[in-house]
């Protein structure tokens, strides 16, 4: 019997995605519940999500290393203040081995639909092997959706003329490792987190002429950035330490500002008019180029095949406002249809949705911060989710579902708070359609988020299944 099945041959939980979130959920199932009857379905050929896809020079965490590890598996030996992509990927691969997650992991497997069966109280999950295109069907009582929010490179429609360019052009999240930028003229489009990390690295070669095209200014935070001396690593290993600022995510300066003084690096705010076969026409002039690196954003367009060219003109409606998967709940509607009814994405504490029993999201709506560790947020969410998984796998209940009333009250409360935040004055992807309600951000501190997530308010949930738990839950569940 495969390790991903229980004694009666069932898979109890399906986790979608093997990035940081999906892997952490798998670890929690094993560590906290001793559960092995689960599968992790990942569309890519390897684990790591963000940290598998992003391999550009200088790619590293934005926040301090020691904030960006799993609390159960702290690593005192991190080499530097901002952990590099290869180190991060290796960390997660080692954790996957340590917790034998490869027993549950299915790579090259894209989940295409998830449908709740009210009668059987389980989800039917359809997936496709990305190589053979073979279709697979799974069933599980619980689905944990860890598909991330930003994984498809997005090139805005106004840059579509990039198709004409005959040199090398690629998105930073799909770095072309075969390219040699020595003696080349390179345009870097964008000045956000990824551009800030890679520009100083590629500009180190004085023969590489870099033009950095910028549209909007950012706030840059100076940061202590460098290798940890052995003595500091010793302290992390042996001395227990308590690990105790915008419209957009702050950009941590990894050497970008000082690199701007170099003679081979120019900043350009002229605006890109169009790309040509051999270069670029800005709104004030033109220039020849050998390569273009698009440090534009990444999005999670709905049911979009990441293998497709990113150069299709996308509308704002294609972006992260859409739910990336076809998930149908107990009332026959999909998550996307639910979002449409609500005027944009929303969920209860970023994790559960009314009408979708036993469907748990990691990094769902309004649970991001823009300044703290996603790993912290995701761990807090996973610990919350485990409290539902436990009674289900123990057959004390067959399903839990957030009530419409609790969800609506929660969302009107957070939207009221968010309406007073800086984000409500900005045009950004934090908002529905870039100008509507704020759909990504949590309005409070991380401590407040953790506090709210310590234990579920069970009266906010409907429980189905075992009589005892039904009686217990009805006693606590509001009547409307
Ligand atoms: C350069 C860079 C630096 C960053 N630095 C920080 C930082 O310092 N601090 C911080 O908190 N965050 C940082 N982030 C954000 C980072 O993305 C998150 O911290 C975290 O890695 C997100 O993990 P995730 O598992 O939620 O999502 P992802 O990493 O996006 O993983 C989602 C996984 O789900 C898979 N998937 C999606 N759809 C399907 C499907 N239908 N079927 C099967 N599989 C599917 C994807 O292939 C992917 O592997 C950074 C991001 C980048 C790009």
C-alpha cells in the first residue's frame, strides 16, 4: 500500500502545490498528527515553488534570514543575513527528505479541478501529468490549497512589442542560465525587489552596459546585508535568542543604490514606447540592446498554463484577482463564482470560505503583510488548519464549513479597517482591479493575526458528520 494511503486505502488530505506552504502543511500533518495518508500534487518538476522558479543572479530572501525559516526547523548555520535562492531551495529539499515527504509527493502533476461531493463528504480531484498529459483522479476528505499567489511571469500589455526583439528576452522569474551578459547592452525593465537584487550583480562586470527602465519610484530600506561571521553562527546555534514600515512592498537595498553610481549603469525614467528588433524606443530616444530582463511582476492568472508564453496581452481581470483553480463547493458554485458574487476575493481569516467544506487555503485573501515573513503567516495558517484536520481524520466529524454570517461579519470588519489604511489611497495589485477593495492585505499586526488564529472560534463553523459533534456544534452555531 502506498504511504499516501490510509489502511482502508483512502487518501485523507490532498495538498495542492509544493512551495513553502504546501511542504510546511505536509510537515505539519506528519509532525502534529502523525498522518501519512495524504498527497502533495505539484505541477512543476521539482519542489520549492518561488524558490525553484527564481534563479536569477543575486536572488535571495528580502527579509532577514532568520525570520525566513520554519519555526520547527530553525537553521543557525545560514551563511548570510539574506539567504540566497540556492541555499533556500536546498533547505526545503532537506526538509522534504527529513520528513520523508517524497513518499507523498507527486511532481509534474497539475490539479485542474476540485469538486465537493456532499453525499460522500469528500472532494474529487482531477489532475494532469504535465509530460504524458494523462488524467488522474483522486478523492480526499480535505483539500489544502497552497498554490501561492504569484507564480506566472507577467509582462504587461504595453510591453508586448518585446516579441519583435531579436536578442535575448526573458523574465527574471525564468532566468536564462545559458546567457552570458559579458560585453552586452542589457535593459532591465522594472525597479522592484527582483531588479534591485540582480542589477548590482550583473553591473559588476564593467563590460556590461545596464539601462534600468523605471516607471514608479520605490521606497528603499538600507539593510545590513552580508555574510554571518562564524562567531555569530555559533551564537545562533548555542544561545537561545528571542526573534522578536507604504503603498507597496518596501525594497530592501542589496547594493542597488551604490551600484547606481557605476558608469556602466544608467537609470531611465523616459518610459518604454516599444521594443524593436535590435533594441528599444523610449518616449525620448532610442537605443540598441542585446538582452532584455523583464523584472515585471508575477501573477496567478486563473487556470493558466504556466508553460504558455507570458506575452499574451493580459487584462487586469486575468491577474491575482482570479482564483487559479476550478474548485466547486457544496452549493454548486466555484470559488471564482463566489468571489464574483462578493465583488472580489474574500475569505474568513484568509483560510476558509462559506460553501466550501473542508477546503483550506494557505496565503488566501487578506492574509499578506508586505513587510513580514510569509513563512510565519503560512505556519500560523497551517496550525489553524490542523485543528480541523484532526477531528476529521479521527472520524469525529466529516466536514467543517465557515458560516456565511461569521464570514460576512469578519470581512466587513477588516474592510472597515483597511479603508483607513494607506493602501486605500494607492493604485496597486493589493486592490481588486488595482482600484477596488483591498484583497491581499491583513489590516493589523502579525501578532494580531497570530492571536486570531490560535484556535478556531468553533461557533463560527458548521460541523457535519458524527451525531455527537453535530449536537456539540449546533449548540455553538448561530441560528442564522
Ligand atoms: C525573489 C523573491 C524574494 C522573496 N523574498 C521573500 C521574503 O524575504 N520574505 C517573504 O516572506 N516572502 C518572500 N517572497 C515571497 C515568496 O513567494 C513566499 O515567501 C513563499 O515562497 C510563497 O510560498 P507558497 O508555497 O505560498 O507559494 P509558491 O512558492 O508560489 O508555491 C506554489 C506552488 O504551487 C504550485 N501550483 C500552483 N498551481 C498548481 C496546480 N494547479 N497544481 C499543482 N501545483 C500547483 C506551483 O507550481 C508552486 O510550486 C519572495 C519572493 C521572491 C520571488
